[in-house]
C-alpha cells in the first residue's frame, strides 16, 4: 500500500511505479489528493478480450460498461489533487450480428478475428440498441462523469491520418476518437504555454508587448534595450496573463509575465496524430504524440501522472521523457513486463539521463 509519505519520497524527476492488479482495488489503496493528473484510455467496450478475469470492456451492455467505469473514476477523483485534471481517451463501438444474422442478443457470437476469439456478444437489443447502431460510448461516459461532478472542459478530436481500414460502404470510415479533458475543480492546473502550437506568420505587423525589448518592424526580430538583435531564433512576445491552477479556490490566480515564441497560438481542439503499430501482444496503445501534450499541460515537472489502465506503458514512457513521475496500474502481468521493458528503454530529454534503478523498472 502506498501512502503520502512514500509518495513524497519520489525525488527523482522521472521515477515511477507500476502496481499489478485490478484497477479499482489498487486505486483504493492510494491516499487522497496524491497525484497531479490522470491520463488514461480504458479498454473500449465490447472490442477486445485481454485475457484477464475481471477486466473492464466485456460488459453485456453500454449501461453496465459505463457503471464499471464510474466506479474507477470515483476513485480517480479522490486521489487527484484539488487542481488536478483527467485526460480520457475513448473510442466508440458499433452494434451488429457480425456474420450471424440468425442469432440475437448475447447468443450471437462475433466471427471477426481478434474480437474475443469468436465469442463476443453483439449486444443487439441492449439498452434499446439496434443492429448497426453506433453505441455512443464516449459521450455516454462523458455525460456520466459530468453528472458525477467532474467539469467537462473540452472534447479534443484525435484525427487519425492513417485510420484502420473498414470494409463498410454505407457510412464514412471512422478516422477519429475523442480525448476528453475533465477537471476536478473550477480552477485547475493547465500549462497552456507548454503545449502551444505553430501558427502562420502574420501578414502585417501587430502590436506586441515585449517587456524591456523593442520589436523591429523591419526584421520581425525582438531586440534588447540597446537595439541589438539577440543571437539565434529566440524571437518572443511577453505579455501579462492568468495562469489557471494557482488558486483553486477562485479569485486572483496571480498575474505574471509569460514568454511566447512568435508565430505560436493556443493549442486547438483537433489533434492530428498518426497511429503506430505495436509489435508486442498489446492490441492497442496510445501514440506517444497524443499523450505528450496531456502530460505537459496537466502535470508540472516532477509531478505524478496516474494511469489506471497502464497497458503497454506509453504514459510511463512519456513521463520519463518529460521528467514527470508515473503511477501505473495494470491487471495483466504480461503487459506489466512489456511496460517495464519499454520504459527501461526511454530516456529523459534533459541533459542527465536516469538509471534503470532510478526509474523503478530494474
């Protein structure tokens, strides 16, 4: 069992721990308000059998699946700090007979390769769903979390340039999933500077507050108080802004000067991230480029990122690289071994890489 004293001993930027066991049972051993953010992707409903008794995703209806997840995220809410956030990736499912149109309900097995080895119920009729209905799982979960007290702050669209091919001819091929941003409180930690994205150069010179530097309209270069251009491409704009998460009780959160690279903008809500094949046994993994902005925006350097569905450990890899601490929970020991191997190969982007022992995976 982990307690606050044990968590406080994590004094290495990218140190992490993996707990092997049921997510709900392991979460209940964690102390209140002990992690900065949660970045996770639960098993999608009705799609895969990960080979472990008690796994989430094989429920007989969307309603039962949502209820199972609500128990998990009730505990996540408890262990998050008051200024913490939850980044939740979910894909959707379709209802269908899958090649056996004479069978109905749970008696109709799937014949699609890899889907519970020809044993998945179709769930036709569950919660009033019809054959060929989209189940609407991501939004069912999102609204349930909102009803439970979470703040639903954003629905990020994960646009896939290389989606999984589909043989359908009566609807578009699905090429996106959802990544929801939830917060525990009205005011929360969100480092928007860390995840700004490139923007096109302006067609005309705009006003810029440069704080002690002057903006050279002829060269687009930021110059110091003596009029000298700095070395290298370090053009920036400084302005006053409010940093969410400084005071979770409301009020003035602290005005401060922030330095932005020129030609950047606040991150938009559509992220184009290609999927990557994974050679090991785990069917689906986060692309690291999808996780990285969540870790950078949701957790300060040295903070703790929780993933209660750790899988192949991509959240842990991103945390090591970005010098955050990770706390993963995974029910399948085989995936824990895969995660430890992947994390052991990761290195911080900073100048001093950590040893395997320091990263808790030796």
